[in-house]
C-alpha cells in the first residue's frame, strides 16, 4: 500500500553537512567583483584577503590581539598546521567523540609519535570534560560533525591554564558561541556554516599560541605549507592576508559575500538564532515520534548544526540498510540531498541545520522523513510476507 507523499517540499533540498547549503541569496553573478586573473599579491587581492580576515573578526567577535590567518587545505590544513607547529612542548591530551577527532588522535600518536593521553567517547556521547587537565595541551573538536554532539561550554578550560587548547571548530563557528578567552587555536573552513567554498582554512591564534610558536621548535620537519615562523618570529604577513601560497580569489569573493549576508541576518546572534530554530524544527518532530531519536544522548550536547538522527523500531533488522534506503528515497524525491549518516558513524540521518538553511525547509522536510520511514517499514512488512 503506497503511503501518500506530503503536500509540501522543501524549496531547497540541500541539507549536506559539508559543503553546506550556500546562503539563501546566492547566485554566481554575486561573485562578479572577484579579481580573477590578477595576482593575489596585487593591492586588490591583498585588500580582499585582509577584508576576509577583518570581517571574520567582526562577526565572530574575535579579540583584537588574536591573529587570524587564511591557510591552505581547508580545516584539515589549519588543524594539522597547528598540531605540527605547537605540539611536543608539553604533555598532550587528545579528546575524541567522533570520526574527525579520531583522525587528529591518529595524527598525534602515529605520525607525530607523541605519548598523548587519549580520551574517547562513543558516538552520541562526549568525554568527561571536567576531568580534562588544561595545563596539558588539549586537542578537541567543538562540534562533532559526524555524531551531532557538541561541547556545551568552555567552563572546563582554566583561565590560567599552562597548556594550549587547540579546537577544531569547523562545524561550530558561525553557529555556536565560542569562548575566545578559552581557545588558543581555533580552526574552521569556509565550506561549513557559511556555505562557502572548500580549500581554505582559517587559523585563529591567541597571544599564548603565538608565544609558543616563537619560543618552541618542534623536533620534526615542517613543510613550507605549514611554516608559520621565520628565524624564530611569527610570519605576521600570513595574518594580514599574505597567504603562504596562492589562494582562490573566487573562493575569497564567495566568502566575503557570505560574510555580508551573515551581517545582514544579524551577525553571529542572527546565525545562532537561525541554527537554533532549524534544530528546534527537528526536535519538535523527534518529540512527536517514538521511532526517531537524536544520536546525541544529552540535550546539553545536542548540536545545532549537524543534527544526527537514529531510527528505533523493533521491525528494523538491518539498521544500516534501512537508514540508507530512507536517505535514498529522500534523495530520489529531491527533498533532501546528502543526508545519510557519515560512513564511520552509526546508521541514521544527518540533517544540516546551520544558518544558511531556511527553517521553513527543515519543517517541510520532517513529514517527508516520516513518509520515507513508513514506506520503508511497509516494504519490510511486504518482504516478510
Ligand atoms: C569536525 C571536522 N573536522 C575536520 C573536517 C575536515 O574539513 P575539511 O574537509 O574542510 O578540511 C570536517 C569536515 O567535515 C569536520 O566536520
């Protein structure tokens, strides 16, 4: 028996967790001011790169004495640059609760070969933050993109810590409050919450991180693409837009356009409000249906960007196949693209709720999830005869 499809479709079916939906007002002609075919070191290119840095500072409320650099290789580049430059000076604690954090653990243990303390939690959980010693260097992911779990606040980070906090905030920046006084290194990529283009990473350094860079030389070699100091001094140019290598000025223009849009919806507060409203639309749906749950176990750690859902129904025998079939139906109907759970995460759906997504689209998607779920359950029943 076919189940009726809902009457309304999301106007934009893009709910991918990266690259994320572009700003609602996006069109390619908005990028026409990009200085294409010009040197990024010409005055016009440099001014664009500097503007990207300073407008990031304005919208995110980053303190004036923090350095902000545009670096190669997206968020991964920024995180690895930080770890390769800074770690090894003090004991290290690595915190991980999903796939990307686990990747940073592998880097530190297998590549840098540091004898780090490793604290991990299962998907849906977070580690005991109160037990973390921030006199050690601590590497962690603020928002676990593949588990939908976020750090609730920075209360566990000592104001007078001896260590550095290195925070991968790629799916948190522009959606969640980041306590800058507690973060020594923060990274994110343009392709996440602002729906920008991939390839470039943002590296934000506190004065204490700069102090470490200028006083410590790691035991391992650093390729040019990672080098932030010269003759023991910070290369200040990187933090005013003199990038280490050639950036895409098209991607820079796109980021500037996204920053303008962010300002137009009320800056960080407006963006957080949009993400929270989107997440509430999902939460209202979860509340009403006992066959769907958040992967995040504690509401205090529920992400408002990468919202991960699991199906709980005794009739489902193979969770992974079932969830994939639901995601496939949503995609085939063009109501939700790229919403399957991440490949290493528990089976389910992941709905991006960052600020570039419209709440009306999230709300319109919910009945479709019910439709796809019930249709798959009916198919299971038919198969069972
Ligand atoms: C938490 C986290 N860290 C790192 C990455 C890697 O980002 P990129 O591909 O932009 O380097 C992602 C991408 O989804 C992520 O979600």
